[in-house]
């Protein structure tokens, strides 16, 4: 939002491999009122119900979300599930089904209506030809190469590399393993060769294994900075609270 509000670029691209997340962005742009009404309707039912019926509502909506529904309904369900599931986690199984369990929250903060409407307005900004300045895409990152030049700034936020036994990277059914991380590093180098400025975030394997040089080897020609970030989801207690993560830049 900051970039668009301050007109820092002529064009913007939002891209993710998760089609349901991208659908949410499009519904925020095209139908914010319907989205807000739908979320508020589910919120009222949730808040007024006892814990048994809240949990029942959650799993009924999760099942519907994993089935066939129109774009607005799918977006409403995605926000509801995000706010009521365990730790706001998004995870899919190998069949592409959202499988995070119920979170047991009594009064979750579902949406900030003013912020959502503001975001919708920003996503609706058009150029002199009538095209949206913000292009919303659902494709593999390698398909973005033709959009990159020496005036581009790119932020890559891939599924983080697991740093514990049993850590997961299945934010969508395709998964994102070490081969995918290596493929992303090749894309990073292509973008660097085009003159773009790039920032990439990821986990820091050295938190758990001081000898793990996976990212140092992948990005040895670039700047690797360790920063403190909060985590709430981890099976290992050492991975909760503030831990070190990586910011990798070519500038």
C-alpha cells in the first residue's frame, strides 16, 4: 500500500501461486462491499454461538471452501478461516485442500473495514489507457521475467525453508522444497542481471544448525542480513518468539 499511495512506481504486480489468495485480492478490488457483508454475517453467527457450534461452523465452512463456490463466497470463507483457524496458518494437503484445524478463539478480529476499502481503492487505480496499475497474477515466479527491467523492485517472500524436523512448506499443494529454493535463486540472478533491485526473505537455518550454509551457498554473491522476527508457529520451543531470519538483497 505504501508504494502505491506514494506513487513510487508506474506499475505494480502482485503474484502468488495460491489461486485462492489471488482470488481474494481480486474480490477486494472488485467487490469490497459484498466481501465485508459476507464476513460480517459469518462473524455475527460465530460470536453469538457457543464453542461447540463455533467449531461446527468452522468445519462446515472449511469443507465448503475446499469445494466449489463463487469468487466472492470463496474470498469470504478464506478470511473467515484465516481468522478462526489455528494461529492464522494457511496450509494445503497434497490434494490442494485447506487442512488447518479450528483455533478456538472467542473474539477474533475479523477485518478492518476502513483499511479494506482503502486497499480496494488503491487496487482500482488505473493508468491513462484505462488499465489497472496493479496487475494481480496467479502464476509461477519464472513467468514474470519479461516484466522485469532496470527500473524494477522485487520482493520475494517464498514459503520459508523448514529449519526443524517436521517443519512444513505446504502452503499450497505443490509444496516448496530445496529444489524450488534453488530454482528461485536462479530467478533472483536473472532479475539481478536485468538491473532490478531485489529483496528476498527466508528462514535462517543457522538458528538450529550453525553448519547449515544452504542460503550462504545459494546467494554468496549477494548481501545477506540477519534480522529479528517474531514467530508464533513452531513445534520446537526455540523457534517461537523472536528468531533470526534472513533478508537477502543485491544492493
